[in-house]
C-alpha cells in the first residue's frame, strides 16, 4: 500500500470493526467445533476397543451365578448363541462397532429383553439431577470461597476457608459419603429418636438428594476454591486493579467487574476436570447411596459382566467428559478475547 | 437371611415350594375382623427387582415370587409338603408305567383379561419355555430325562427355525381337548408331579405374545417373544393377581385378578419393594412403611431386645443346607480321613450361635429338616476335635501340608465372618495355620467351575421342590465341575441315585436315597454345616398363613392369595 504524502493510512492502525471480529470468530468456532466433534469418533473407538477387550479379560462369564446353583452347560451354550458370545472375540467386536454405528447398543444381559438404551434412559435423569445440582453448588460456592479467601488474605477467614479446602480435598468421596450416613442418618436418628435424620437409601428426588449432592460436590468445591484464590491473588496485584482503586471505584465494583472477570480463566480451565470428576464420582456416590443412576448401573453391570451395558455406559460417560471439555474450550473464547481457536 | 451375597447365592435354587392352603384362609377369615378394602394393602420387601416378568424366564426366587402370584402352575405343594394338590389342574392321572401324566384343567379357569384358559395355552407355554433359542435359565428339570423328546435340548440348532419348530412339536406335550393337558415322559419320574409345581411351568397366551411383538415371528427370534413381559398392560396371566404397575428399580404393584377361577384375593394391592439395604427395610418396617421383611442379621439382637418387635418376629426353617466343599482332586483331600478331620473339627453349634445369633440350625446330614428324607441318625461328622486329630495322624498328613490350603471365600461381610470362624476352628482344633482367600464373587464362581480351589464354602443347596431327587443329583459324577465342585469319588453312588430317581415305589426310593446320604456323610464328600432358617418380621395386622418351610426370599416367595389385613 502506498503511503501518500507521508500520512499513514489511519484505517490500517484502527482495530478491525467489532462485527468483523465476531464474524471471523463464529466461522473459526464452527470449524473448531466440527473438528473436535469429528475427533470424538476415534476417541469413542479407542474407548470401545479398550473397554471391550479389558472386560472380556476379566474372569467370570455373564452366566456365572453369584453362588449356589449354576446354569447348566446346555443353557450357557444357548445363552452364548443368543447373545452372540459364541463367535470369536474380534467378530463380536466388529459386530458391536457396526451396531454402534447404527445407534444399536444391544440388549442387557441382566434384564431380559431390555435394551441398553432404555436402561440408560431410566438411569440418566437421576445422574443428571445429581450432576447438575452439584455443579450449581460447586461454581458459586467454590468461586465465592476462593475470592473471599484471597480478599482477606492471611486473615482468620483465609485460614479457615483454606483449612476447610485442604481437609475436603483430602477425603475421598466414599469416605465422606459413609461418614455422612453414619452421622446424619444413623446417629442423628438415634439422638432424635427418629424425629429428624437424612435418608440414606431408597432414593427419591427429594431430601434424599442432600447427602449425595454434598458428597459429590465437596472435593470440587475445595479444588475450585483453591484455584480461585490463587488466581484472584494474582489478579489483585495487577496494575489495572491498582488503577481502579486509584480512580476511587467501590470495592464491589472492583471485585465484580475487574477482579472476578479476570480471575475466572484458570477457574474455567478446571471446569472440564470438575465435570469429569462428577461423572466418575457418580459411580461411587450412587453406589454408596443406592441411587438408580448411570453410575450404579455401570457398577452393577461390571459386577455381573453385562458386557453391552458396560460398553453402553462407558461410551456415554466418555462422551459426557469429551463434550464438557469442548464446552470449556469454547467458553475460553468468550471470557478471554486473546484466545484463538485453531 | 445372612448377608446379601449368601442370600442371593442360594436363592436361585430354593424356591417354588411354598404355598399357603389355597382358599382355606379365605373361608375361615373372621370377617368382622377384616379391614375395609381401602386398607387391604400388603407391602413386602422382596429385595431385588425381577429381571423378567415372563415366569418362564425367571430363575431366581425373588423373580419367581412375582410369577407365583400372576401365573398359576398345574399343581402346588400341600402345606405340610407331604404331597401335591390341585391348582390350575383340578386333578391328574398317571399311567401305570409312570410315563403319561394327564392333567384335567379347572373348567372355569380364566385369564386376567377374561378369556378362558385352554389346554393349547398350556402347550404353548411349555413350548415357549422349552424353546432353546430363548435359553430359559431354569429349564433343566424339564428336559433332563423328564419330558419325552426334550433330551436333545442342548443340541438343537438355534439358528434354524425349522430345527427349533420340529424339536418343539416333537415334545411329549398335547391337548386332546380344551381342558385336558397331557405330558409324556421319557423315563418314569416319581418326582415329576413336583416339577410341574414350579413357577416356570405355566400357560402363556400366544395371541398376547404375538400382538405385543407386532405380529408372528420365527422361533429363532429372541427379543420379540419377550416384548409382552416388559409392559404391565400386556402381561396377561392366569394367577390370582395381575400386575398393575411396574416402577423400575423401586416396586411392582399387583391387584386382584377378578376373573381368577378360585375367587379374587382379599388383598387389593400387593406391593413388592426392591430395597437392597436390609437396614433401610428394617427402619421402614419400624415406621410402618413395610409390612413384611426379612430381618437383617445385624438387627436380630435389636428385634429380640424389643418387646413389641419380638412378638412380630417369626423363625421359619428353609429347605436349605450349607456345607464346606473339599477339592477331592487335590491330595491329600482325596483321602476321606483328611476330609473327615476337617468336617469333625468345626463346632457347628458355636457357629450358628455366635455368628448367626441362633437363627440357623447346625446339621451333620444332607437332607434338611422338613422334607422327606431328613435323617440325623448318622453322626459320623459330629464335632470331635480329638477324633479329628487322630484321623489326620492316621492319614499321615502334617500341618505344613495343610497350611498351604486356603479357604476360598466370596467377598461379602457375611461370608468373611463365617469363614473366618471356620478357619479359626480348624487352626485351633487341628493345630493348623490356614488362611482365607477372599475374592470377588464372579471370580470365585469361575474358579470353582474349573476346580481351581482347595476348600470352598459355604456352598449350599435349597430345594426347588421337596423331593430328594432334587438334592442327590448334585453329587453325581456327571455333575462334576457343574454343581459338584469337589468331585468326590463315591463308588456306586451314581447308580444308586439313578435307581432311586426312576423308581416309582416311594418306600424303596427313600431307602435308596438314605443309603446315598450315608455315603456322602461317611466319606465326607463335603462337610455338612447348617440348615438355613429365616427370621422374618410380619406386621400384626397382616394375616399371612405360612407353611412351615420357606425360602430365603420369603417375603415375596409365598402365595398371598389367601392373605388379608385385619382391622387396625
């Protein structure tokens, strides 16, 4: 471009117009999402591959009884034929891939004539309710505690908050779950002569949710609080915060508008792992509290070697984690304009 | 009654027997005491959700507990288990050669949708059950040397519809007229009258199955024949109750079948809950949310210490025996003296009192108390540590050899506690230092199938039906690695049992089975331990006539057609 009369082309120094930014970003976002979605296919393939051969390596067949009378060999042979287990494993594997490609996840071995899809459909509302509730608690509580601790750094508030976070992060959820059952169900029922206690089994979408949701969210809250605190401490030392103070802005304005927004990036990064944790945590929490969700369905499927059910739940859980990570990556773009998706 | 794994372990086998004297309860009910229909609700914890509501596909007792109520078999056991009595068949004849059973069906039997039950429904039900492609789990007693033409069940090509059809049409099943169902047997089998009492042996409605499946289907199809059983609306049965609601993972509700030939039951809602946690069920019982439960072993002392609860508790014997299985393929356990030393060094009374709070009973023989064949005269396995040590010395076996052996144990609290006690007994009384080998249940099963263990227990058997044939077949050499995990060599045992199985003279049968039992005890084929009893809580207003013998999953495993709720 020729420079005329020594005057710079002003337009070239101006930032591109806002609409242009979103346009190009929307385009790159679409490409990004498509590419990541396509990547899920090999991810699911390897999940199936590993799960399929690992579960066939596990000792015991789906037709072995827990004890006592076993099915006769004749019946076992017919069951193997009925469910295609008489074929070589590689053929079973290819057949399964073919069926999954057609969204056919097969029949459960545990429940006569029920499809894996319908069983997952029965369990999903429970797992989703738990996960969403836990998530809704984790983000505000975790972020709130973290910001609070950072703003009151090296005070009693900070020590108590971080003390709690350290303890909470150190307890595995099966220990937390069991302890809560002992305290809030067993002992509480004893002390109050059954007048007040939290129900620990026979699940329903009501006060039964309290203990499982707390158990599930405790560790992620601690994790989120620690990350938020560190990130906030980093932010409040930035020049622009000092400028904001100098301008005489109110504390609330500084915290909400400037500190929080700029501290969120590392927190968002943890949301992916948090989501994955909720998914894997559901296996344990649903087993401890006897919740008929996907997590327990997976555990019972493993125990009874219900191969199609194991694969179906594993694929679902893998997809949930993959999609959660994808969403987190997309969120970056909206929180930090410097991030470019490639 | 013990803990869940053990409970489930035996439940498969023991069930199907228990029936309350049919309508006797109804007529003798003091009507003044009867609660109004709105209160005729009976809530029972059956612990586990059935895998299927098609009775022919049900293999565990907790599943059969629903099948019992919604369908009715040809015959049912008398309350004292001495013989069978009329049920869906008002009478039956057996030909003099013992090969042809003619069942005369109840003339006014109706399905729950009001249509008459015909003999062809029975033929279809048995054929549906015996279709090898469907691989019903409880089918053995029907093809294994009983129904004519059924023996090659295992060799039918299940990918060929014509092979299946010709197998099914070749079975000894016929319907000469609408109310006569004839079954021809391959061999005389005095116990066959018990086999037809099982919940799997029921009529099925062909038109219902096909309309739910959306039309006819080839007999090779394995999913369409079961569609009807997954929806309460399409489950049409011939039993006293019908299913009105299925809430997966929570409960199943049954209501009276008003067209039942014997009159509709008084209970207006029979609800089975699937509460796996014994303590939850116990607290629900205490708050009045359940009417019948099995008492968790941990709460037995609580119940006994509570004056009100103690009155509601009932101890029932089950036709279930437990034993320790020795792998007789491994020296020196191939030596009967060594096995006997193990069997004689367990204080069974201490075991049932200390570990199970006296809710089970010690036993040193095979056939449980309550059925034909119970005989305690053979004391060869009685607790005697001195004699046990002498047997080991006689066999020349040292402690260091036996210390390598491990007691294979399923990974549950109940089994671990029990087996730890047993190993302690051996260690104390025989001067050993043996250990447990605690492994997850599936792996244990796969190991005992392959004979890959030293000693395994508690292993047990519960009656499918109260005939000794059901028990003695376990220890035949053909059952080696199938049910007979220890595979003991017992000279003459197979022939003796086979003779008794096909004998028609009951006195002769009993004598032969008694000889077979003596072989098992005297050669310590296994170490018999205890008979299982059941400790149930039943609400005082629930009038449930009980037979003396019942199964572990009782709560659901009895017939509630004569039960009722009293005013309270």
